[in-house]
C-alpha cells in the first residue's frame, strides 16, 4: 500500500516541482494526543506509532521515530524500502541532515504548514542553509480519499463554580499582558483556549478540549471553531464575552486579513508555520514569546485546589476499591491486565463527576511493568498470577479537576530485590514530597531528592520525575515538572503556590519487573516567608507487602505512616465494611 | 583629592571630545584579585573596596559596587558628590542606563580597553543603541603620576612531578582543539597560561600566576611577559616548548600584526576589549568560545590528586593543631581574631611544601562570623571570649595543590540555637559529600542536598555551596561549583572524575553569629558504570561541642563518625602526645 501511495505522492511532487516532502504525525495545535485525521504518517506508510516524521525524496524516503516505537516501526515498515532513523540519536542523521544531502540547496520543500510548527519549519529551513524554499501544501491530504473527518464533539461551558474565575477576568488579564508587547495575540494551544474561555470540548482523546484557534485583539476576540459544536448556551457565553465565532478552516486566511501590519505575539513552538507565512505575507511583525496563559493556567486558584482535593478523594476511593479487590478477591481466578484496567476505569467512572480517564490506563504485570508506556493489547494481555508486581498508572477527568496516580502492587509475594527497588522508589517519592525550598527554585533543582536513593544504588529511570497537571485539562501541562535533564516543554518555570505537579520516580528492569509510585502534589507557601512546600493530594495506600522498612530512613517511615493514617481517615468512610477492614490493615504503621 | 582628580580627568575628556569615561577596578586579565597598579577607582575616588566601576560624565559621576561594599563606599565617598549605586539591584540604574541618559546617542565613551573585557564593552555599546563610539585610552592612568609599577615576581617551572603532565602534551592537545575551529587562540586568563605551560609566578596575591598573555598558533606560541621575570631555567623550558617570549606591553600591537586576517578563538568574557579592537582592525575573524583549557584544567590527573591528598594531610595537621590550641590552650588569656589568623597562617607555612595561604584567612568571632567575607582589621579585631562561635575559613598553596577549608569552633559553650544551626549545616555538608549521581549532572542539580536541611527550617545562605579549586592555582576555579542560582562563571559544566570542588554550606544570623563548614571534594567514578561520587579530601575535626546529635539523621551520624575516625588515623601521627589525646576525644563517635 505504501508503495502505491508514495508513488502517487512522488508524482504530485514532480508536477509541483517539489524536491522533498515532509509529513509529521501532528495535528494543527502541537497537541500531545492527535486524532485519526492527523495520522498522515500512518496513512502514507502503515506505521501505527504516534510519534513519527516522514520525509519523502524522489528516490528514497525515511521515517524518524522514538526509541519506544523503534521495534514496532521496524516490523511495520519491513519491506517498504523506507529507511528508519532514531529521533535524537547521535548515530542517526537529523531530518535536516537528510534533507540537506537529498535536495538541492535552493530546492523546494513541501508540507502541510498547519502540521509543522513555525519553530520546526524555521529551524529546518535555517539548517538547510537559508536558500531552500517552502511550499505550504498538504499533498498527502490530497491523496487521502477516505481521510476521517475532523472530530465534532460538542463544546460546553465549565461553570465558574469549578473554574473559580470568570472568563471575562482572564480575557481582560490577557489583554493587559499582551498590550505591553503587541497589538494582538494568536493562540493555537487548545488547553489555553479552553482555560481562557472556560470552555471544554471532546475533540481530543483524554483531553477535554475542542479544535480551535483564538486571536485576541484589544477590542475583538476571534474564535475559529466549527460552529456545529456550539449550542445556544455556549453561544450566549461567547456573546457575553464579546468573542466572535468564525469557521475553523478560515483561520489562516482571516488572521492574515485581521492582523495585517500588526505586532502579533505568538509562540512559534505551538503555532503552525502556515500562520507564520500568512502573517509574514500580511507584513505583520511577529513577536515571539510564550503564551502568557501557560504560566497563569498552571497556577490553580483556591476554588480549583479545593475541588481537586475532592476529586482526589473520589479517585482514591476508586483506586482503593480496586487494590482491595486485587489483594483479597482473586481466589476465584486471576484477572488479566486488561480486565484490571477495565475494572479500574469502571470504578472511577462510577465516581460522581468523573467524565472519564485522563489518559489510557497503564496496567502492566511482570516484565510489562518495565515498559514505561506499556498499553495492554489483546495480543499482549496476560493474567496476573503470583508472584509478580503489577504497575497501575491511571487518572481521571473530574469536573473538580484532573488526577494522575501510580501504584505498584505485589501479586502473591515480592522478592527481596523487588522490595529493595520498591522501597528506594518510595523513599525518593517521599523525599521529594517533603521538600521545602525558596521561591525561584525549579523542578530540576529538586529532582535529585527523588532520584537520590536510586542513584546511590546505581539505579535510575529514563523519564522525568514529574509533570504539571491541568485542571480538567491536559494531564501533562507545561511549564513545570521535575527533570534535571531539561526538555523544551517542561520544567522551565520556578514553582509558585497553586501549581500542581506529579511526583513519580520509578525503576525498570527490562524483561523482569517495573516499579513506579506516583502522587500528585500541590505547591503552597511554607511556614517561613519566601519558602514553598508541597501538599500531597493523592489518597491511596502504598502496598506494604513491597516495603522493606529497614531501607526507609526514619523520616520516610514517619511520612509513610502519617500518609497512611490520612488515607484511612479520608477514604475509609466511603468503603464497604470489608474494604475498610482491609484498608485498616493495609495502612497500618510500620 | 577626588575633586581635583575628577576635574583633571574632565579636562582631559573635554580636550579629547570624550562624553563619558568608564573605569572598572580590574586588571587586564579579568582576575579575581587585582594588584595595586589596577586600583584605578581607588586612585580616582579614594574608595578602597575592590569591586567597583566608576563612570564620569562632564557634570556628574557615579560608582557601582556590591552589597558587601556598600556601607564602606557610603562612608568613603561621603562629600565627594559621586552618586553610589548597587550593582545588580533593581532600584539602581545599570551602568548602561546611566550612560544612556548622560551622553548623546552617538557620543564618545572612553576607557582603558585593557581593563574592560570585550564582552562588557560590546554589551555596553550594544545597550547604548549601537551608535556610540569607544576611545581606547587610559585617561586615568595618564593622570596617575605615582602609579605603582606592575608586579615583577619571578616565574618558575612547576616540575612534571607535581603537574603530572608535560607542558608539551598540553600544548599539543590545545592546538588540536583549536585546529578544528580556528587558526589561532588568544588566552588572557593567567591561570590557564600557568597551567598550560607548567609555569607559576607571584604577581597576584594568593594566586601563583604571572601577568602574561599567550597566543597559540599551529606552528608558533607567543608568550607576552616581562622578560625580567624569567631566569635561565624558565627560558630553557620555554625554548624547549617552542614558546617565544615577547614584551608584555607589546601584546596588543603584536597580536594585531601576527593574527591579522586569521580566525582567532577567544573568550570575550576574559579578553580585554583592546585586543578585540585590534583584531577587528586587522580583519581577523573572531571565534567566540570558552578557552578549551578551562574545562581540561578543572579535571585533575592522578598525580595531582595523589599530591592533593598529601597537601590535605599537611593542611589538616596545621588546622588540627590550631583547633587543639583554641580548645585547650586559652587559659592564659583570649587571643584576638587576628592573632588566631596569624597563628593559623604560621602553622600552615610550617608545613613542608606550603608556599602561603590560598586566600586571606577569615577569622570571625561572634557577629563577625555572620559577615560572609569578613576580613579582620586592626579596627575590627576582637578577642575571642566565651561564649561564642569562631568561623575560620582558610587554605594553603602547596607544591602538592591548593586547599580551602572552613571550621566553625565553639569558644566556651554553644547555645541550643547555635547547635541547631551548626548541625543543620553539618547535615547539609555531609549529604552533599555522599551524593552519587549519573554523568551529566551539574552542581546546580545537587545543591539542594546541602541546602535542604536548612530550607526545611526556613534558613538559607546567600552564597554558592561550592566552587571549583585549582591545583596550585586559583582557589576559585571555573567552570564547576554548586549553585542552583546559576552565575556566569561557575557551575556551568557537568561533573567529571578528577574535578575538585568545595562543599561549604553555612548560615548567618546578622549581628549574632555565623556557621560555615567546608570540606574539599574530589569527583571520582562510583561503583556502578556511568555514575560518579565524591571523595572527601579535607582532614580536620568538626567541633562536636556544636553538634546536636538528635538533629542528625542516622546516615549523617555514620558519616561523621567514619570521617572522624579517618581524621584521627591520618592526622594523629603528626601531632604531639597532648594534641593526639585531644584529637582522640574530639573525634569520638557520637
């Protein structure tokens, strides 16, 4: 199939004088999760991994993907003739290297300018030497006859009762921020738009947002969105806000007209290159900068925080019920990873105000627990039979906020090595949650607190220790996190009271087992002026069957016992008598 | 006096058409310590603080200095009419702000281009809007009739026995590094030149280096230095290396001729603007980059490390003798801070191979201990009478390497609050020294280990937790350190085995007391591949009279006891019987 499609694409390229075509698996908003309509690389090549960039030259083609998808890509691309490269690996060429070698210096590169961010395109053209030209054309889309339609989930208004702040106030604040630097602000990040307007949608799996763009001027605000998604209530809300509704497809063209000649603040990392080209054509002056809403949105207000505590209580009840069942109810046979995930999702959905999971539930037993982003499939599913560790990473979208927690559970009994790994991870999680630090400190300065116990034993993990979390928005929310290896999209801002972040160290022994423990934290003021600390929000027992108390330090033991006391007090009342009985034992002091 | 001088300077300015004159207290090498001949601000204004920049306009003048010198500047400049500003304070204008307001946009700024670094001058001219011009002329120097001569201490060859590596090899390595990027490399940093050529000098207090510049080309190396400093042995050494000797004063002019049209690698932060202007005039292409020697020099070889251990044993004997005297020998009367500093310096100089202190000994009693960079003067000197804490920060230059250690000692007895502060600082120092971490980690990622115990109690300190240390070179050596608040000159590189760094948390209660504890650490490979750890080099007892064991965690107690056992074993044999007896008690397990 890919042969025929690539041949057709090459014919198109030739007829347009195009020397190279680039297609990332991206939507128009640099979203973490993308819909079916945006899986262009899958359409062209059959590769089903989500992270991928395809480059097609007249005589060859190459695909870049991450470590995590490499084996899968190798299988799925076998026989296609497409060369496979590791993104970011030193022994793989970069996309720019490959293009530089494969096209003339003043050649024509084509792609869908909506799916490439302005930053990606600018950097790419820059590394090609500055003479290459770009044709903004979705050649792949033109071949895609049965392309799925864009999602059209209804949009709804998140009441101020949950948002904690009227959208009017946020818009006014944003206009003030923009006024100091620009005449207008163009936003393509879906969670920023949702937060700003107190709107939620359902266009992206797990992230309750709607496909849209927003342009904010001093006296106008233009929302580009499919009007079919808006009911009368939403329309009235937008009217009250003075927000005009325009068709999603008309965004680029309208922006070119409306923002012509203006100073436009935008974030090149999160705005499509198509907009950039339009604004350049319209002689707009582009002011590059982060969306002011990113930092403001990460600071949850008192109403959001209070609701989030409630969401965690509900979430803790669902998870505790599952853990009790796992630890006591399995005499009748061993459920599989998928059955456990399903049961957890069902328990969570049973909680009032829960709209669904905040990401796909990870339920990995034994060696599957060592695969950081393992997602059970019918082919991979196994029963959880003694003895082994089950890693459960899940979360919910509640009207009251977004949760994310991980528990690793002993099925049967744990080996001394498993207990050692578990206890080191636990010590790290507890260390980080107890941090007190002055204003100005970022996550990267604290990461060692979580990793230290593992590092001291020659162990580590290949992911960040934590990420910011939205409020009924994305479970991965910039700009905060814990990661001493800084990446572009997280851990770039100092902590402030109201920020919510995950604390999730782990250890993974490939082919054997994995341990991860994750609590969600809220940053708040500490006792001394100028210092901050964390409040632990998550409420679910830590499996004492996996703890070796001799490996916890005195403070860690105290923290664990105090935490378990809290879990029992706050979750117990919502359980059955049997569950309560189990929880009392599961949260006993050690 | 300053009135008359400033009037004369202004007359000079007028006759040259100069709109503003800038004079920093800097030598020609951006050195940390500067000689008498470079204290231009003191000459012009009478202000004796070392950190200062003076700007003179036709009708006014202003001086910038640090927090630490502000009060002193206020007193010394009283009545001078010179406005005083805080460097880096948000309520003080910057030098650029002041110049922008005080001179025409296309005006003429003058200064000694040897004392301004290229980076300083370029940034200054850039923030003035790009139209201002610069006159490289030492107008202040022209008025300075009794200017002290440049220092002329003899230069000597550090034998390979101590350097651990022949200078030939370092030069060859440097040429390889440069060849990949440039035709030549210009070095103005005195410690890099000393390290590279295995030479030492005595032109700068505490730093055994000689005033010099070095230009390295593929087939030539030019050392600009006063030839009177070189004896036959040094000349033979330089001949063997193929290094040509040229007069120090001819450096700028010669560089202009020799490097004309070439690609010249230089570090604008550490090379005078005068060179930059000359190279521009000679159509050289300036390649901005760090001196490769900075990173390489920071990694000590096995010979240097083994010698450094010996230096620390000697240093520990001197310090332990002093501590024993302080704790047991004071019945006959209470010595003053200055007498104690002098006794310590004498004890240290009595050690074989000690060439002198590596910085001015800090001996601060009571409230003086809370002044981070306190230097006792005849006016400030006080006897150390019970009860109080004495802070002693000192180090030595040995043929075997450079030491730096701090001990805080109880005179009489300590209060519970003093013990609490001391023990938190101790816990922090021990935590950091026990860190194990993967390759790639920088000091800023580990700083929390030292600060954490203080932060948890709402305390902190306003300096870095540590700095790199040279090998018979500067006691503050870039590029490593521990400082979560990153500064330009330290903590910019990940750790590597062989790097030597200080670990010195503290706590300072102004007007009351100060605590600082400092051990020197060497980075080495940990047991697990890919991980690093530290070895503690410093050997001197920690005053148990100030330790509250209940505030140390179990690991901290173990570390302290193991450390004290080592101190007793390695220092004891070099003490008198009485001192040994005292040390045994002072290093008892707790």
